[in-house]
C-alpha cells in the first residue's frame, strides 16, 4: 500500500522540520506549504491524506484556510496546531470543519500517531460491512457517504464517522466516550466534549440542508447522543408479491 501523504502548513521552518520528521518516522510522505495560498495550491496539485495546519499563518488564519478548504469541497482530514490557551480558536477551527487539534507544546511523536490514527479511520472499511438504512437515511459504509432520500449529505470525514456511529446504534444512547472512540479514536476527555458538540452542531446543520429534521440527532443530557430513527424492516413475502 502506498505511503499516506501529509501536507504540513506552517510558516516556521523549524516547526515544519520537526513535524515532517515525526510524520516520516511513522511512514508518511510529506509536502509543505508556508502560507494559505501555497497550501491551496498543494491541495489542487496533490491528493493528500491529511493536513497538519498551524493556526497562525502570514496571509490568513488557519481557521480561514480550513473554511476555504471545506468550501472547495475538499474533505481531507485536518488537524490544527493551536496554543494551549486559545480555546476560542480551537472551537472556531472545529466549527469551520477541522477534524481534530493538538495544543502547543506537543509531543511530535504523539502528533504523528494521532495523524496516523485519523488517516486509518478514513480508509475504506471492510467491504463485508453492510450499508445501514434508517427510514430516509442511508449510510454507505463502503464509500463512507450518507444520503437523505437518495441525495448525498455533504459531510466531512469526522461528521460522517459521528453519524455512522449513531446510525449503528440507532435508538440507543451513544455515550460521549464511545463517540470519541469511534469518531476520533481516542478516549481522552480533554477537550473531547467540545469536539463532539461542535461536530454534532455541524452534522445537524448538514442534515437540515439536506431536508432532514436536525432534531433526529437528540442530545441525552449528561450521557451522550442518540439518533431517533429505526432500521427499515426487510421486505416480507406479502410486500414483494403485493398480496
């Protein structure tokens, strides 16, 4: 299998070198960009598996770049590098469409392992897993896509994983820690609920845009979330024959 490709976006050469070295030790091939303009050019030129993006860039903020990437229809996972104290930036970045964040100072090896986990989660799943149909909602597990009444719902990789996790347990309460495990591959509670709340907010917005009632994603106070849909019943002999 080809090595995954990471785009590292940072205007500090030393930081780029540190991140690239850490990623390469985990089997990544890296390309680099020093500003938002170069990053968009790289994304147009290369099919990358993940973007590692600093929040501070000379020609645009990392948050603005995330918005540009998502507006261009690019669903590649994005990890933001932020300062520990910049909670508002982390929230804004997640709401703009970032999939995860790592706070500075950080362990380069931890960043590389988290990037590896994100890429692994976005690879096509085992073809033996069947699609999930819940009323007007269909989850295409092979291509990691979701449809409402036959029309595709535009979701980021993280938003899809959150919806898929809820769909696989439709009608049940999915605990916060379970969503973190299934959508982000972590059980860490630090910043976890913030990431979940932001992903749920964006997911509801995309459902509404697709014509679905966003209230089907229910908040279970203090416990987690639930998808208020039930699996479609298999066809019976009577329904097939019309008897």
